[in-house]
C-alpha cells in the first residue's frame, strides 16, 4: 500500500506515560509522509500533549472513567459502560464524515478494539500479542519478538511496519512560547535565578506501592538545597498537593511547589528548565526522558526494562536483592522494595547527573 497522503488514526487514549511513549510514532509518520493526516483518540486529561504537537492534525477527546486505576473501585466497569457507549456513538458520528485509511491500535485492549470499529472502513492494525481479544478486531497483527521488551521499542514496531523507521529527532515533546513564558514567570515569582540549578522532584504516583515516604523526600530535598546548593521544585497534579504538603512540613528548607499550578504543556516547559528529574516511575518521569532531561528514578514494583527512562542519561535506584522486585502489585503490606532505598543513594545519583560536587557535610544515610 502506498502510504503517501494517507489518513492515520492513532488509538492510544491513556495513560500519560503511554501517550508519551506513542508520540515518536506520530513524529516518524509525519516525517516520512509529510502530506499525511494524523488523528489521535485520547482521554481529555492527556489531550494537551497531542494538541500541542505539530505532527498531530486532529484530536478526538473522550472521557471514559478508568477501570485500571487503583482507586477505581469495584463498580468501575459499571460506571465506565455508559460513558463507553456514548463515546462509541460520538466517535462513529465524527469519523464517518472523514474516515481514516489506517487505524493504529496501540492501546491493545477490548475497549480500544471497539473504538477502532467506529472508523468506517480502513485497515485496522494492532499487536499480535494483545490481550482482551483485541487481535480479533484487527486486519493486520504486528508480531512482537521476545527481544523487544521496552514499551517504546514495542510501539516503534508500528514504525517499521509502516516503513518509517524512527529517528532520534522523533523523540521529543513540544510546548509553546506561551508555556515557557508562564513557567518563567512562575519561577521568577519563586526567586529562581537564571543560573540556579533546578531539580524537578516528583514524589507521587498512582500506585501506592511506588511511594517512598514523606520523611525520605523531605531529607533528600533538604540536602539538595542545603548541602548541594540546588533548587528543588515539587511538581505533580492538584491531587498530589496534600502529599507534597506533608513532605514540605517535614523540611527545614523551603522548596518550590508547583503541583497543581501548571498545565501538561507547561510541565514540559518546567522540565526543559530543569537540570534533572528525581522521582518515581510515573508519567512525569517519561515526560522528562522524552524531553531529554536526565532522570533519577526509584523503582520497586515495576520493571525498568519495560517502563524505565528511555533514550536519556539516567540512574535507576532499586533495593536490589529482593526476589519480589517488579512484582507489579498495587497493594502490599510490607513494601520493602521502596522502604529499603536509602536517601544517600538517591542524593548521590542526583549529584552525579547535575555535575555538582558532593558537600563535605554530606554522608548521612536514609
């Protein structure tokens, strides 16, 4: 099939990290087929990243409650069903006006398979190893070799299938001058100087088993500010404010708190201003890596070989030696994998990426 001037529809509604991992595909398609038209079906919360991206020509917003979120509860599927049916109806109405030639289902679920059916005609492409009967919805199925482990590498199989091998320039995030100006004004209000070295700290995640503890984050931030002379910004969503307040209350120094203050694209601008990301395995970690920001990532219940920082200098901090590492449990009575990580290890990892020498006053253990 000649892919010039074709209309590509990406089905990858969530989550934040998964959206970030899929953006290089859109970039590669637009680079190889500049006359193509690329649409994206995405959850409203994550839409700003796709809307700000020059490779994406149309964004179709959906809003279906999550059934996989740890806080979703037992009635998650009952709550999601009416929203799903309404979404399918709306998408069908939108897409039949201008159908797409190829539907790229990277979400690989039963729900995304149904979503792909809302496009009249066209060729549907998905992963051969997808679960929840998703392969039954596809006209073409991409085989996933055993050697392909990381989520980004798996997504890039679509590039190879569509004859547009990825390039290093495909791995980036976009934001506007307005986003950068907004972040500059915010940081100026926090008395951040142009020559200050800024560390973006993300202490929260959706899974409780990924958490490290407020006391340890407080000690780390105090040492980064007091011993290393760095500036620390705690970032995240509005939902993370209470947790971050608990961290700040334990500190003797004053951090910058940006949680809930910035949009997704403004967060991209903040990351671009930062010297290093330090935090948990979460959406912002993947944003940092895609933005080219060095990453210090704390890993416990998830596997960095599959979802670790991609394509950027990084340090992984794990409580090695535990047989349960990478268990993917969202609930755990004794999360030793995270509790066993010492503050000093994370502190030294951050300094190694910022180029700041360790203070002679340092050396304490977490």
